[in-house]
C-alpha cells in the first residue's frame, strides 16, 4: 500500500521550480561597474570642492558634532572612530583610523586637520593603536566646518537613513591644493602634491579678480608645490605640465652637505629627505648597495636624528674617496632623490576629472561663492525674522495698557492671540511672541533697546541684500574672507624650487671624478668670484669675478639681497638679525656658470643646508672676513646705528658684532666700500632719515652702537641700508595694516627717488616718506638702493613695482601681491 505524503511534504514536492537564467558576463559587468562606482565616488577619490574623501569628511563632521574643538581637551581616538563608524561610515575601524592618522601627520599634510596627542607614527613607523592615542580638531579643521549650521551645503541621509550628513564641507580655503591627496580607485588613481596656503589663496583671489587669467599669471602666485618638511624640488618643467594638463612629475632631492667629521675624515650630512621618505629606508638601501658592492666609498651610516636637532643622517666617507662623487652616486641609486608623479584626478559634479591648476581653482572659487551666497541668504532670513519679532514687540510696548487689558479680558490663549492679531494688525508669529513676553521686559529701557536693535537689523539686512544683489560685491566678500584665512593661518614657503640641479657646479665636477679613484680629488682653483644671497635664502657663487653680469644674478621669481666678493677657497660671513656673523666656506656653495643672457640664481642651494640658525634668527646679508676696508654698518629696530671695526677673529666659526639691548634686533646690515656712503633709516610710522656714514665712529665688536634715528613713541625701524652717492638710488616703501609682516598682505607700494628726501643729521627724526591711506596703519617694509629695484613675494614670485613717484610724502598704489623682499 502506497504511503500518503503529509500535507507539508506534498506541497513541497508539488511546487514548480522557478529558475531564472542570466548571462554571467552581463551580471559580472554590472556588479563590477557598481563596485567601481562605489569605490570611486564613496571611498578613493576626493571631491574637488572641499578636497576631502568621504571618510575624511565624515571624521571632521563627527568631531565637530562631538564638540572636539581646538580649545577643548583631547579624547581617545577610538571614541571618534567608533562614533564615525556607527553613525556615518559603515566600514572597518582600521580604515577610519588610518585616515584620521594621516590628517594629523605634519609630515604628510601641509596644514594638518587633526591635532593628535600621542604616537601618530613617523616616516618609518606606524602609529600606536587608537586606544592609546588622543585627538581633537586642529584650527584648520574649523575652517573646513565653519557655517555648517547656516544652510551653506546640502545634507544627505547616512547609510541607514537615520541621520543626516553634509554632502560636502563649506571649506574656507582650497584644501585640495593645500594638503594634496592620494588614492587608488578602480581603473584610476589620484596623487596630488601639497602647496603653500598663502600662495594658493593668492592665486584664487587673482582668479576672482581676473576670471580670464592664464596659467602663467596663476603660476606667478603658485610657482610649485610646498612640501610639509621642506626640501628641494629639482626641475620645474614637469610642474608646469601638471598645472596645465593635470599630469606631470618632478624630482625631490635631499638636502645634503659635506663636512669634516673628524680631522682626517669627511662625511655627508643629510638634513632633509624627499617627500614621504624616512631615514630608515635610506639606511637600508645604502647598506644593501654597499654589501652588493654597487656603491663604494662609504664606511658607515649613522642616524643622529632627534627632536632638538631634527633629521641628521651622517654618511661617513672612506679615506681616499671623493665625497662629491659619492654623493652623486647616492642621488642616483638611493631614495635621496625621488620622483613624484602628479595626477590631479578629483570628483566634479560626481564625475572623476583630471584638472589643471586653473580648473582646480575655478571649481573651488565657484563652490565657495555658492557657499557665501547661501550663507548670506540664511543670515538674511534670520535677520528678517528677528526684525519681524522686534517690530511686533514695539507695537505692543507702545499700547501696552490696551494689550494687557485685551489679554486679561480673553477667555484663553487662542482668543487672546486672535484678538491681538485683529486689533493691532499683527501676524501669528508676532502675537505668539507678545503672549510669551515676561512683564519685566515691558520697561522704557527695553523699548530703547528694541528700537536700537530694529535700526541695527535694518542696516544689516540692507548690507546682506546688497551682497545678494551684486555679484561683484559677493565675489569681493569671498576674496576678503580668503585673505583673512591666509593672514591668520599662512606660513612661509618651506620648499626651495630649483629649475635645474641645486648643486650643478659640484656635480659636474664630481661626474668627471671616478668614485673608485683612490686619491681622486676636486682641484678647484682659488679664483676670484662673487657670493650671492637671494630673498628666498638661496646661496650660490659665480665662477669668476665677472661683475655679476651687468647688475646681479636673479632667479625668474627671486631677488638678490646681498652680494660680496670672495675667492673660491675662501670664507665669507653671514650677518644675522641677532647681531652675529657666521662663517661660510665658499667652496661648498653651488657654482653658477657665467652667462651673457639674463642671469639666473636657479642653481643656488638653501642657506639651511650650510647653517643651522635657531628659531627667530634670520640671515640679513653677506660680508667679507678679510679684516680690510671700512667694515660693516648695522641698523637695529630700535634706531641704533653702528659701524663695526673689521677686527674679526680668525679662530671662531661665529662671533657677535654688536651688543644688542633686550628686545632689540638687527634689521639691516651692509658692508661699506669707502666709508663715505649714506646710511638710510625707514621707520614704520613712515619717516626716512639719511646721513653720511662718516658721522658714525667705528667701534669694536662688543660696542653697542650709537643713536641713528630718533623714533616716536611706539615706532620702530623697518629698513636700514647704505647707498653709494654716485649712482641713482630709489626708496621703496610698502604700507599695510598694523602688526602685518612683509609678505603677508599686499597693501600699497611707492617708489621714490632718494634725492627727493633731504639729508639730516644723525639722531634726528628725518622726514615723512609715505602718506598712509585709510585702512593702513604703518609701513611694513622699507628698502633703499640702486635703481632699478626688484620685488618678490615670500615664495620668491616676482612682483612688478610702479613707476617712480615724485612726491616724497605721497601715497602708494595697490601692490599686485604681498611684497616680502626688494633687492
């Protein structure tokens, strides 16, 4: 007898199978495209507007919501990671923490967004676990999140649609260019170098003022990347190509100098490495090459890096080997020279695009303009709502007795609201507000306050409506806000840009010498030459005493501050703001070959490669150490002048040349040639004094000088120079706001013939040299020297100066860019 199936089993067997046939290739293509789009849009590529990847944006937004501002205490990173992962970023905690660590590393980002406390890693080692480290928002992060609560950007649901998160951050500065980015998506990647905040904002403001500006004009503001740890970039053609097409490359080279480690042994001291290269990577590579005998002449490599001295990698050279030739091989075979490939890929309107410099700036400017417009609309609405409330309160206070009687005679709140609206012609919002006013607010003084507030609101509403009604005024607001960010958060350029090899002369000689040569040496003749110092701190020497090629060697975006005659095997001195002279060996400086064309200082090397100056002390000028001639002339911030008798010690590497009083500093130093030159002081309260150097009696090195110019209360000297009376000399003055430093704001500039100012006696107040305009509080720079003058920004970008002004006390004209130096 057949067994009857249970009802459940019977239904199971009776159900007809439904199998959907699909094409495996189509399914794989669709799934892969969805995955690729998710990686590109949601993970790997930054948005061109705020320069952030989604995980970075969510970290900053979450920290902002948690109140982790710079004035608050640090919290555990694991707490931040958990908040981000649970609310906004449904991925692994490792990925979130890695992104957070990168935003806190000052050797990775030019303007860190996270203020980390603890071990956040180094170039060779990773960070500690998130449970050990702490963090809060850095000041730059506040610029990214400011005005989030003013409807400046759109908000979108989070992954489970329970919370809202910003689609993009308002970004008060061009973060993508300033901090760069790197990421690998599916089928594409991005790799962008960091830049200087002041330079990028300068270019953005120029683009706002001149929408048709070409790449050449923008590169006057942004000549190249500015890496977080400085270093040198060799070769600018790849940078220009990247700025034009979005793709290019450049070489970053370590800063190295040859020193005597012992009396008989030389070594190569590396004080700066290429971008994202750690000392351990260099050590391992050098050891591997030495063991395989691909690199000879090295006896040992020692890492003396510490927090006080910074990076210091000492490579000891074997006796009999040429250190210059060994250094050349190190550049070729080790990470002491690395290539950085630029690939400016970012999301624009949700689509990946490769962008040049102008496109990157234009996307940001358009976005920031929209942010400011939306913020202005939001503020206008709030002001109008408040004005509506204030007007209602004033109506109530004017007829307060009737209002109170009306409310008392009403049966309930709804009746009182209706009768208020009918009797006094109020809106429902105004009526509700009047019903909620406490009796203590109905005083005469409160009425005065409300009338004042009403008038203030009316003026503010008028100003906001003017911004929304005038596109040029809106753009001016955007530009002014960018300028304020640059002033508060900008820092000087750290990376030196070299059009060619920064040690051209040394390497050409090294290339001719054999690395294996057991006695090879560079026989450099002790010929006369010139030593030059530029405004960006580059040092170089000429091959011969060729009178500097008719007026001085000048980089395309640099000016020469000081020149001095020397010999190739001699020494020169570097005068600093602390009143010291430091010796410098001429033979170690890179050589500039003679040229009949426009001279260039592009082969120079940074001063920091030869001298280690403490923070706050800067190099002013060069001088000879022969002990001959009239000696140095020094001018201090407090108006002291001194002529130094050239009895310099021969057994000291550094010595003082003036006894400075507390708080005083040297602002100018010039080596005199005849002793009959004229000395010129320029003060911040726009006074100029010139008098003959013969009126200043030479003193020994310990002397404190004598009164040079009589200063008004609170005034200080901003410029001191010596000029030859036999040539045409001009005065360049730059005016700006109080407390501003040269190179931080454009201000106004004026060029005047020096002979327009009459000579006065020493220790007098001089004559007025610049009329300050509205908004200008002081002179921030004063320079006197032979015509024609050349000016540059803090990054070395050339700035055109106006024509000579015949009015000695006239006002200046707006400068094209912030002027940091004139030479």
